[in-house]
C-alpha cells in the first residue's frame, strides 16, 4: 500500500478504569464501522479517539459513563512509526499527554522512564505534545498571527464530524474560534505551508522576541544614564577622558614635587610603600586577568564543542528518517562471498528471517517501533542543547566584559606603577600627601565613570544589535510574504480538487435535494466556516448533514489523489443519521465512503459511527460488537 505523508492511523483504542479495561478494540486501515443503537455509546468511543489523539473536550462533552474511566490509551501509526498516546481523563481542559515509542503490548509493561510526558501548551523550556506529534507526522509547526500556533486539537476539529456541532459549519464547534486560525488550519491541510515558511516563521518569532528584549534593556539603561542614546555615550566618553587626563596631570605634578624634594639638601627617609602596594595590586590584577581569560577560553571551547554535538544530533535525526526510507526500498542485502575471508556465504534457511551474512535474527518490527522514541529523544536533546547554548552565550558575553574590565584596571594600575617606579615617593611632605589624596579621589571617580562607560559601550552594542535585528526582521517578513504568495497556486489547486470530489459525492446522493442533482460549483471558506452549492445556502436539515459529510469525505478523497496535501488521511464521522436522515440515504452514504476507500491504494482511515449499518458492509470493516442500551460500548461488568 502507498503511503502519502502525513498519515495518521489508529490501530488500537484501550479505555481503562483503574486496572480494569472498559474498552479494547483494534482498528484497521480503510473504513472502520462502529455500530450500535442510539445512546449505546458510539459517540463516546469517537470522543475518546478525538481526546486520545490530542483533542480538547469540555466538561459537557464527556458522557457520565466516560467519566467513570481513568485513562485513554491510543495506539497509532504516525507515518508508519508506531506509538502509544496516553491521556488521563480529566474534565478540566488542556490535559497533558504521555507518548511511548512502540506498540501497546510493550507500552503496558514499559518502565516510566520509557514514556515522554508533554504538556498541552508549549512553553519557553518545553514543547507541547502537538509539536511532538507534528514532528512525527512531518507537519510544520505553523504560527497564526494574533493567536497561538496550530495544535492537534485544531487540526482534529476539521477531521471529526461530531453530533453536537452545527451541521452547517465545517469545523467542530468551539467557543473561542478566530477566523484566521480556521483559515490557517484549512490551508495547512491543503498543503499551503512548506518547511521554508515554517522555519522562517520560527526565526521571525525568535528575532522579534530578541528585539523586544534588547529594546527593553536599552530603555532600562537610559533610565540609569539619562539622555539620548548618542548624547549619553558621548558625554560619558568625554568625562572619562577628562578624569584620566586630570589623573595624569596630578601624577606628573607629584613626580615634579618629589624630584624637587629628592634634589633638595633636606634629608628625609624615602618610602617605597606606595610602590609596593601598586606592584602587589598589578600582580593580583594580572592573575585575575589570566584566570578570567582561561574561563573565557573554556566557555568558547564548550560552545564550539556543544555546537558540534547539536549538529551531530541533527544529522542523526535526518539519517534516521533516511534510513527508514532506504529500508523500505532496499529490503534485503545479500553477499556471494564473505567480505572478511572471501569464502562462499552459505544460504540461510529460507523460512528464517535473519541476516544473510552472520545469521543473526532480524526484528524489523521492533526496530520500527523504536523509531518514534528515538526521534522524540533526539529532538528533546537538540532543544535542550540549544537552550544551554543560549545560556553559555550569555555567560561568555559576561565573561568577555569581565576580561575587558580587569584589563582596563590592570592597564591603569600598570601605568601608575611605571610612573611611581621612576621616582622615589615620600609621605613627609604635606603637599605630596594632598596630591596623592586627589589621585585617590580621581581613581574612585574613574571607577564610577568606568561603570557608566561600560553601560555606554553596552548601549552601542545593543543599539547596533537592535538595528541589525530590525533589518533581519524586515528581511524575514519579506521572505515569508514572498513564500506565502507562492502558495497561492497550491491553495487554488487543492480547493479545486476538493470541490471536484465534493461534487462527486453530492451527485452520488439520493435524489432528495434539487441543488445536489447536478451541482456546478461548490464554494467553501475555512475562515467563514461555510459552504455553498451554486450560491445556495438553504438546505433541509438532512441535506445539510449530507453536504457537510460530502465535503469532509471529498477533502479526504482529494488528499488520497494528491500527495501534496498535508491532510493526515484520517477522518471520523458521527452524523450519518442526524437531523431526520432516512435509512436509505444513510446506507447510500456508507456505500459511497466504502467505494472511495476501496478505489485507492493510498493508506488512510475512516471511522464511521452508525445505528443503521448498510446490510452489504463486509464483516471485516466492523469494529467491536453491535452495542445496545443494555450492552453499551463500555464494559463495566468486570469492573464491578
């Protein structure tokens, strides 16, 4: 079977109440029929699947029987990679999800460290389960202007026709429902967002955040130093230059006074105390400078080494995907002679599945099950390493500033020592003492100005960085705009294909609605959440059900013909008998869905709930028993 990516297949659904199992059924590719009487729990099962895949349910969406259960375990295949998604049933919105790489049987006995826990919403330090699932499906993480990024919940709203949502809306009903978010979800599933747009949007968000941080830091500095940016920097530089010139003048005057004193006939004991103190200070600063430079060098090496590690992780992640693709193309490699001794390689038992060369048993299924966990682990390592790189960069920046500050102090004390060492000093003369006191005051003033000077230098760096960020942001915005304009053709092609498939579905309907007999145009808007047929907007209640399901099935059918769609090739329908739908019309719809499914070799899944199954449905398409009010879909008998 051909697989277009993304492809989402539910393989098993397990609902638990404590250690007891209330529901455990396997699902398959193609059409899955969940059948039973009204109020027997069919909708509860589809809600469990919606929730298990990442959908968000409010308290009113849960049935009383569903709330008796504790956890939903959903075994899925994400682009062929098996994984188990586990969520705790919680009436509060936006609950977490745990993901295990492998099958349900292995997940049951797996230790807790084999599971990765993800929150519903992303944060600065942790990604959401939607990001993890999108990565495994190969879908971009699209940000929507004015709202948050697209989530699994938002995608599933266009893949699940539930009973409680209005039949004249394309999306599952939700209170907070921005128009631009719906439009982005629809365009995403049509294949309108490519990797370049996603990567550019990610960079744009990072640059905009950094621009805001730099601007905020600049404002804080201006509150300290006052004045405009250029005036503050110029004033501080001039003041610092003037203080250093005053100090040099005083030192020169001290030298003159002491030379005059030394050459006089008066004998005084000369003191080398100041020279010794300065020499000790210079030595200490020199040691501090060496140590600070060593720390800076260590940080630079650590950053370089970590960057190499991050690049290796990214290469491994790409190689893992390439290896999986290569394994599907090159299934078996055989050697005529041993590459070590050049002897003839004996044939293995044709029924044994082992390496042709060393005869070691090969477990391809186990290797495939581990892919999901490995990809997620590599992604987490990359994100954690990149966050650490940011911290190391900040530490390096601080250390560089510290090195420069020590170097400046060392240079100043070295000049002072040179000046003092060239002449004897005396503590006797009051005039010389006063000059030394003035030098000390100037030293203190220079230190204060030096702090402001570092702020002034930082202003220059931050101003330059802000200007560069502004240019980069404009470039990214321009690039994103150009890429989005380039997606216009893709959206047009996708919408045309969806319209064509929807018209086929409507023409195949029973003759109950005049506008469905020979429709010429089907127009729909993801943003407006509407659909019209030949400009008609009013239909009977049952015909609105047919129109909505025809659109969703047509969307899926288009995605099965065109690999450029980012539709997960997955659909759930729970409204086949809503709004007075007659049995013959429902049976005809089921027949259409099965025919579409049978006519394609592309992997997909449709889960359809019905109280009136078509009598010609093959037994293999049914999932579980026919549920009744007395024997519902959830089995609590063994729990009690």
